[in-house]
C-alpha cells in the first residue's frame, strides 16, 4: 500500500489514510525511513502489542530510532524502578493540588492578551502553560524559564528530525544545565543544607543502597518529563480548541454548558491525539494479522489510527461531544501508560474552562500550521480573535 507517514497529504493531516490502513493494511512496512519500521493500526493489534511487553519491548526506546535503555525508556525491572520514583510526584492528590495554580496561571496568560482582541493560542497560552507548570514542579528558577521553554522546543524538534545532529549543541547545553541543577542539590544535601523542596531535588537526592542514582539515569528521567509532557499538552489544548471553534455551534454549546468540557477533552484526545504513535522493538519473529514481523524490528503502534477503528468507535471520523466514553489510546496502555495523563487533563480542562468563561466569542482566524515531527500532532500556530 502506498501510505507513508511522510506523504504530503498525510503530513498535512495524518487522518488521511487511517481508513485505508485499518481496512487494507493492518501491518504496514515503511521503507522511507532509517531504520525502516512496521506500523500497527487496528485497536486490537495495538492493544495486544502494548500488553505483550516481552515481544514488543521498549528496551531500545519508544522513538523511531534505536536508543540505549535508560531511565524509564526501557523494560521492567529498571523501568519499574524509575517510574515509581516519579510516580510519587504525580499522585492524583498532588495533581489536584496544582488546580489553583494552573487556573491562576491560565488567567494571567489570558490577562496579557484580553485587550488585544486577538492572540495566537499556541504561543500565548497553550505553550507557556504546561512548560511553566512543569518548570515550577521541577524547581527550575524563574530567571531561567525562557531558556527552559526554548530547550523544550528543541528537544521535540530533535526527536523526529531526519538529521537530529543539527540540534546537538542545544541539547548538550540543556543537559549541562540540568546536570548543574542536579549537582548543586546533591552538594546541599551532602553538606546537610536543605535543598529546595521540588521534584528535581527528590530525584537528584534519592539514595539507592546509600548512593545517589547515576547522573545519566536521573537526567534521562528529567528529560522525559520535559519532552513527554510539554508539547503534548500544548497540542491537546490547541487541538481541542481548533475542533471546537471549527464549528462555532460546538464552541457555543461548550460555553453554555461547561460540564461538556471534560467530554470535549476526551473526544479531542481520541480524535486528534497529540502523540500519533510510539515505537516498540520486537524480541522475536511475531505474526500479526497474517504478516510476520521479524525479530529486531521497530514497530510503530499507531494510537491515532486505533482511535478511529470502527470496530471500537462507531462513526469514528465524526468529532462527537456526546460520544459514549470508551478507552482511547491517546495515553497508551499498560506499564508505560502516560504518567502525566492526570496533569495533562487538568491543564487542558482548566484552559478550556477559563477561555470559555472569559472569551466566549472566540473565533478561529486561520488554521495555523502543523507541528513536526511526523509522529506528533498539534498546531504550531493557532490564530484566534474575539470582540
Ligand atoms: C496530552 C498530553 C500527553 C499525551 C498525549 C501523552 C502521551 C503519552 C503516551 C502515549 C505515553 C505512552 C508511551 C508509550 O506507549 O511508550 C506516555 C508516557 C509518558 N508520559 Fe505522557 N503524554 C502527555 C502528557 C504528559 C505529561 C504532562 C507528562 C509529565 C509531565 C508526561 C509524562 C510521561 C512519562 C514520564 C511517560 C513514560 C511512562 C512510562 O514509560 O512508564 N506525559 N505519554
């Protein structure tokens, strides 16, 4: 089949081709990338792969390229150890505790543009909101926030770039910054001084058998929080607003009845998942839907296509605020299920709630443009206006 994630029409709108993939090519091989990779698109196959972590391993990374096992980007038991460390900062209670700050920050961001009559949703609200919240949680000093935002952008761009080396020096600058932050917390702890009470301190000063954890491991976990959580949440906010505003009557329904916001966020996650798919690595030859995938292959689990599988979601290509709730795969499933899902949902729900309350007459002023890389889906710009 001629489908490829790099076709211009698929780059423009990845949903072009889901129907064909699902119906005619449930195991697709893409040779237009190094390394070549397979794509699973049917809900049942994606779910099977997510559960069979022995065959569909994360040991060599969840991205399109083979990477060494590090931090949480690997299989149990190492994965379990690092995940449980971070999990402590992401309990439902702790996330709920962020609610007032997220609402306050959203209002501050709206305050900055409200008199203008127009803004770019991505740049002015959807991008700064999650970056500032995660930076505060980690304990990044306010003075460094702009640099931190910039690095967040770079990390995402590098992930899917055909030549990631162009970002190498920026990435090194970020790692060295985080390393210094980590070391100063460890020095404080060793001198008996109290380091700041933040997530970075918790990770940096955690001791296993009386020793700090290896620096590279902690840096990888910190990096994953940044890469995994920022652009994705930004995209959730822009994608959800884009679909709501595309049909003004939809937005007006939400404005009139904000209890619909939760459904709007969930339907956006199903319809336009910010992570279109992630990768696994086969540890043996495995047959899926009659096709053999050889051992050692990269396999993309296409969460977005699975979310449009008509066997699970009737009339899948309709964005439907009244759709009965069923488990979509926007946050994955199983042992790697997104750790930040409650945080992303909280931020998106509050962003939509405050926008509906304060700018009920919002309109799209264009469709903006798609973000890169090919396995993420969001809008780099989303111009809005109101009166
Ligand atoms: C709408 C926003 C988000 C989306 C769509 C999203 C999506 C995902 C997906 C699909 C996975 C599963 C990875 C896999 O299958 O291999 C994942 C894992 C993860 N996400 Fe998210 N994510 C979002 C927000 C966040 C946030 C806000 C954070 C934290 C600040 C975060 C941190 C993580 C981490 C640490 C993992 C790895 C979990 C593991 O391997 O055990 N994510 N995310």
